[in-house]
C-alpha cells in the first residue's frame, strides 16, 4: 500500500520486507505512518504480506527502515 524499501528472502521461502522509508527530498506515500516490517510466506498458493508486531518499548514513531538483511545460524 505504501511501497516497500527492501526485501530479503530466506532459503525456506520466508520473505521479510521493510516499508515506510522517509528520505528528504523524496515523496513519501504515507508521511504520517511509521515504518513497518512485513513477513510473506512465498510457499503459500496466494502469499500475502502480514505486518509483524513490533515489541513494546520500541520507538515506532521514528521507525524509518532503510534496507533489511537476515542472519541464518
């Protein structure tokens, strides 16, 4: 809905998507909405992005994700 900034796909087909980047001089599709991280299971027949709940105590108002990467141990 407001565009994604980056995506990282794990070997098991789970995709993590960062969204909500606000950058000076670049039009934001949702300037008053905080950034989000979505999860999408690409193994599903009709995959859809689901917003992940971010822990309490995190400053969501200033969350401005730029890029995303994962570490698999």
